[in-house]
């Protein structure tokens, strides 16, 4: 395991904060606020997000200790990094599979529970900002994997419509392999670990339900209805909610805006994690430019501070050179990754602090230029025992293909709002219960 344990007895309260500076440039607004006309308002669709290790999750294991949870996170983050790297360097060679490949363990972080069809049938989906298609398993199953809710039966839904091959959404969703002999739109989604989902691209009514806003329907949402599916890890989820930036994604279909907010992922009882989709999504807090590269969300990272000192790192190591590198913000990676040049400096400075040779700035308050994504001790370190903890930032090795990734631990206690039309991401430090 590449996991770095740092044994020490000192109180964790001594740790200073790690700050990522994200660039704040003048906005460049591109005007493409397209929505499909067939989708009616309301403008905001809210759903609870269920963390993998939460008491609300079907994966919840009351006997797991923090070491178990952390090592699972580290393992799945490594798999996720491999996926993001492959995607960002276009390593998925062939035509339709490039955008179609989803990570090995899509349920690693957050799941959303909302309904498909009329009458509405609840489905538990893995939220994934690193892929684009929304899909679920559908009856009849030539082959299906285990899931916790009943498998969706489109023949029992009055709002299910299969897309014809010639429709624009069919072409977008599956450029290479569009038709079956009935002229129905097909999809074939391949996983990095070799598993796949195959079926028809259709439209359906989705229903989001929240206690204070009541049911909010989205009509004619494009999704994949998978009839031949296999998962390496027989699971609980019904499919994947792709929130990537492509035209087929629900994130662009309903209003070009979405946000997610999470409290501490190590608190299994935290109830307020949530996802908001649609034009009514609040975009508040400090904004930073969003760049979409190979269907991944890239940010401009300007620097890193530890406590009050800005680390001596050439900002070039955070940006994309040619066909590789850059800094991706991801909802499916738990820990964060930095390329070697940045990680080395951070790690050396951290060691100095741990060795007690430096004073500890208690709080970081100044704001130079840009957005400070402040990581406190719970996002920077994970306590794994009484006198032991590990860094939640690791080195993204892999030479020139290295990628910096801002993972979910670093995004805890923020509402992270994506405005895909204005190409900006907003970070608002907030208790998610207040949204
Ligand atoms: C999903 O929602 C349905 C209906 O509200 C509920 O019965 C089911 O228990 C929920 N599943 C999870 C995992 O929260
Ligand atoms: C779907 O894709 C997989 C992997 O690329 C391939 O093996 C399989 O034959 C495809 N299925 C169909 C029906 O084309």
C-alpha cells in the first residue's frame, strides 16, 4: 500500500491548515444555456446524497473501523486516479468507448436515490462527475447484477419512450453504434475493469422528492436502460448518475448547473449531504474558472499554502501541458493527489511541522488572489488510531501523465456549485443543512 502512515503522539489540534489557491480570472461567459424544451420546471431538483459509509447506505458496515474505511478509500481512490488519468490522456482508444468508460467502483463516494417512471420507482444511483450517461438496469434482463431495489420494468411505466436512432440525443449518446434492427437507439457502456452495461437509450420521467419541496418531476430525461449488465463487484446500486459535462448528461439537460454539498464523510450519521440540479441551483461563494477537457472538470490551481506560508511550487506543475496533466476536481475520488514536484514540497514541509521544528500557525485567514480551498485537519489528515494518522494527500506518480486531483475530503463542508454555461465553479463554506 502506498498509504503513508505517520505515527505520532502530538495532539492533532496543532495542525495548521492546507490551502489550495485556485485561480480567479475574469469571467468569460459563453452563452449556451440550452435546455430541452420538453423538460418543464421547477427549476431546482434536490436529492439527498448518501455517502458509501453512511448509516443510510446499503454498504454501511457498523463493524468497520476507521482504518478499514481509510484503506478502502485509499484503494478506490487509486483505481479512480487510474481511470481519470486514462480518460484525460485519451487512453481509451476506440470511438464510442472513450466517453463510455466508467470507473471500476462507481459507488465509492456518493449515491442518490430518486425515482424513474410513472408510477415512480425509486432507484439508487452512483453519482459520478467523471462520466456522462445516466443509466439503470432494466427488465427484461438478459443479464443483470444484484441491486438493492427492484429492477426497473419499463413495460410498467406509462412515460417510457425508446429513442429512435435518428434522434440527436441518440447520436450524442452513442456515436458509433446507434441502432438495432428495430431502429432503436442502443448503448454499450464499458467499464475499466471489463464489465459492461448494454441496452437502449430512452427517455423517462424522473421524480426527485425532498421533504420540504415535495416531488419535482423531470420529464423526458435521457437515460440508458440496460438489459445486459455485469458488475465486477455485485452491488446495491441500480446504475450510474453521470454528471459529466457532455450534452447527454443530466447536468446539461436540466439547466447547466448543479451543486453538491457534503459534511464530514467520516461521520456516518451526518444527514445533510445533498445534490441540487437545475437552473435554480445556488451558485454562491468564491468562483474559479472551470475548464472542460476530455469530459473532465479541470480547475486552475495556483498554489498551495500550509498554514500561513505559501509553498514554493512552480504553478506550472498544476496546469495541463499538451495532452496531459492539469488539475481535476472530482466527486468520486476520496483523497487528493498532487504531482511529484508539488507533493515533494508539501510532504517535506509537513514533516518539518511534525518534527516540531516550526511554530504552528493556528488559522489561515488571509486571502491573496483567487479562491482558497482551505483544507483543515480532517481533510488533510485522517486519524487512523490513537497515535496515528495519515495524509489524505498522496503523490500522483506516472511521469508526464500525472494528474492533480482534488478529492472529496478536500471538498468537505463546502457547497461546490458548477455553472457549466458560465464555466465556473463556486466554493461556499457552509453547513449543508443550511442550503
Ligand atoms: C430510496 O427511496 C425509497 C422511496 O422513498 C425508499 O423506500 C428507499 O429505502 C430508499 N433507499 C435508500 C437506500 O435510501
Ligand atoms: C459491447 O462492448 C463490449 C466491449 O467493447 C463488446 O465486447 C460487446 O461485444 C459489445 N456488445 C455489442 C452487442 O456490440
